[in-house]
C-alpha cells in the first residue's frame, strides 16, 4: 500500500535550519570519517577466499571505508556479473568498460563462499550489465535460489541495478523471493545527469514501487549518498518519494570521492545532521533508517533486516503528515 504524502510546510527558522554550506574545494576530511586500516585475521581469510573462488566484492571494488569492520564481522557484499560496469556514474569507483562473458556457475561459487563464511545475512549486488538481455536478472535469481537450497536460514538481500526499467527483469528477481529487494536512489533528481547519467530518478522509484506490487509483504530498501551537491530539502524530497514507493528501509551516508577523477565532495554532513535525518525518516514511517557519515547501503545490513522485520510502527500506511520540509 502506498504511503501517504509528506506534507510540505514552511517552518519558523531555528538554529538547525541554517542554509546548507558548501565545503570549500580541497577541504580536509572531517575527523568523524577517519577509520582504522583493515588487517585483522578474518579480513585476510576472506580476502584469500574471494581470490580462490574468483569472486568480487563491492567492499573492495568501491573502496568502502568500512571494509575492516565489516570483514572482521564476516559481513561482505558480493558483486556478481564481473567487476566491469557498462555505465559510468561519476561518483563510483567500480571500473567501467566492456564486461567479461556471463558465467553461469557464479551462483554456485557464491553460495559456497556464503556457506564457508557462515553468513546469516548476505548482500548481493552487481555491476550494471546493460549488454545482457535481462540485465543479468537471472544471475540474481540463481544466487538467491542456490543460497536458499544450501542455507535455508540465511536471509538474502539483493541490491539490483535498474534493468533499464524492464519489468520482466524485475519479475525474474522477485520470483526467486529475496528477503530484501534493494535499489538505491543515490541522489536528488536534479543531480542525476551529473552523477548518474545512465539512470533515471523516476525509473528508480518505479522499480521500487513495482517490487512492492510484486511482493506486498516483502521488505524493500533504498539509499541516498549525501554530499554530491544536493540541498537539504532535496534530501527530504528523496525520502518522501521513497516512502511514496512504500520503501521500508533507507540508508543515508556521506559521499567520499574515490579519486581526483571523480565528482568532488560538495559538502560534509555532520553526525548531528545524520541524526536529524534518522529522526525525520522514522517520522515519515520507514521501518528502519540507517543514517551516519559512514553508512553504506550494506553497512550493518544484518541489523537492518532484523530491525525492519520486527518493526511494529506505523506499518503499511505510515502517518507522515507531520513531517515538514525545511526551507533553506
Ligand atoms: S559497508 Fe557494505 S560494501 Fe562496505 S565493507 Fe561493509 S559490507 Fe562491504
């Protein structure tokens, strides 16, 4: 059931309503974004196993800052369908170009890795494969089924591409019944041409709404990266639009520039601002809001799954009418 609209209302200015400031070019990374270098025993073991089984993780390919923490906790996000993307988002560290041939045995190797790691919750994503007929949807379905056959108690979350809007491709994935269907909105509509030229804002929202239609009781999830040039109100509009698509779980994290060749960071948000977004998101009716500078789509995903499943809040028809968009 679609969520009610968020009411837009002008509020009197308060200290936290200060206009969004843009970080000056070359601004140093704030202290709250510093993480320890990875290197624990589980980290080394998992890295070795990925190479042995010929698997890729988005943790490595996207140079995720949480890799030390996640891999020590035996949590990883597998990246299927190769490590070369057919699109070229300007914020993303994954290489782009012509991908290798489709490997039908990848789901088997992935399920083996999940079994060896003893995962209770697994996240699977992929590069965009616009060269394949259904965008690689069959590979997602194959992984879900293979893991379920070996490990019936392991929950599976898939973070899928937009499949260029193909409803058929989405149905192939949904037929395999993932526990969580995730598709990231990533940024405000205004920034799509700059940051995500191969994507479409409306298409992303439509995919999430269609996933809800195909699985009324399933969990859906989406994420936004902050700091690529959006205004505060645009973040709230994204959140409102995701609730309109009846998305259950939302993640909000800080954009970090992977290299000098990528989109510069326009702004670093403070931990307090993330806390404010968490509060707003819960008021809007999301069943779980993960919001912090280092949040990534799959950061603490096992906790998100547990928390959203046991959510007893506003439910399918959240009352978000009291949520206000701050005007800047
Ligand atoms: S947050 Fe996600 S991508 Fe980053 S290390 Fe953890 S599991 Fe991997």
